[in-house]
């Protein structure tokens, strides 16, 4: 009989790849999706669907006990909320609710993997030569990062939870829609940057992230936290340079003054004030995009979990851009 895994956020970009990796590892997958979520892209998968009400503690426990999950991968959350309260409610509050239900339910739970973010720790300065590691002081620069850090704190206080926290850096790959905006811009012949501040950046290909999550299910240790990247540090131009080379495109590089971009972000936020959606460029995103140093150490996860990334940025971008072209995104 197959062991059963619950994957939340299953209809999202990362969720798709988690489902794929879980099925390949021989698990029976139950995908938690919102009733309004688009799931047509999941039809090729042999999975079962469920819906969770994070505001109903009793219903959560009943759902977990009915399905008797061996593993829970919590990837649900929001990267685009209207305000700090919304980030906290969804990313921290719902995570706490699921963690408490998982610890309190009578189920054969072996592991609860929470997908946090490197944003929970926040960036360091360009002058810092030591990369961000698990002991770095948390200084998140966005409400999103603060909500993820709070979620980690909530889960750490649930002693009976067999917890592993993973903090991936910027994730890219097939089906991703945010970094994809840059790919479209480069494909159109433009290569824009905000200010001329040098940056150190890190990335992780989504299939490496999914592989690490599945590896984490087999960890004997509980209440451990790991940062995740491809193990490399890149300058701010690497992503665009590789993309242009792979696409065979030339693009005009230019630098926009910070003050101009801040004004644009404020105007966009004002324009979207009465809408439910958040603009792609906003003050939150700007803090993240202009951070000087996201260089990230993977020494701990490599030592303790045997994690070895298969994709550096070039190899991952070749796969990603090929998918975008084959599926008419580019």
C-alpha cells in the first residue's frame, strides 16, 4: 500500500512540480486546492483532490484523520497580498492552523514539510562576503518575509510536529509567472535594471526544490531548518545574459533611477487600490528586487540531507526557456 501525502498549494507553480516529484517517488498524492483554483493543468496526474478550511480547526482535524496522511507538504500561501494583515492571516495564520491540526490529529504522520522562503531571513549587504546561512539574524525587508518568519515561529512552538522547514531562494522553472515577466521583456529587446547598485543573487530551479522536499520526507530529525539554492552566487546581470544567449536575442541594457521606479510603484499601487489584485511592481516587490545580497549557503542541507543540486542557472534556464517556447509563452 502506498504512503499518502497531502500537498497544499497544489495548483500553483511549485505545487505542480511537487506533485510530479511525489508521484515519481511512489507516493499517493492528495492535492489541496481552493474551489476556485484552475486545475486543468493537473489532469494528466493520477491524484485525488481535497479542499481545506484553515479557519475551522475541527474540520481540519477531521479531514486529516479521514485521509490518514503519512506526510504533509505545506506549500500554500500568497506572495501578493494587499497588506501586512493579509500576509499574516494567510501565510502565518493558516500555516499555524494546519500545523496544530496535524499535531493533534490521530494520523500516522511522519513528516510535515513547510515551504518557507529565504525572504524570512532577508538579504544581507553587498559587502558581506559570508553568505546567508541558517544562523544569520533574521531581518526580513518585506511583509511577505515577515509573515513567513512568523509562520516558522508558530510551527516551531508545536513540539509534537515532525517538522522540516525549507527556505528556498528565488525559484524559477516551467510555469513560473513572475521571473517570466523578465524573460518576456528580454525577448522584446529590452534589458532593464533598477539603479546601478551591484548585487549578489541566488536561484534554485524548481525541480531541484521539489527533489529536496521529497528528500526531506525521509529525514529522521525533526524541527530542523534548511536554506536552499543551487549553491552558486550570481551577479545581477547573469540571469539576463544567459537568457539572451539561450534565446539568441539582443537586448538594450539600461538602468532606471530608483526614484523613478519608486514613483511608478506608488502610482501602480494607487491605481490598484480598489481592485482585489496587486500590481506586479509594488513597494514590497521593490524592496526584494533591489536588495544587495541574496547569496545563500547550502552547506547545512548538503551535509545533513545529502542534497546535491542538479541544475545551475544556465542548465535550468535552458530547460525553462525551452518549455516557455514549446508552450507558446514566449
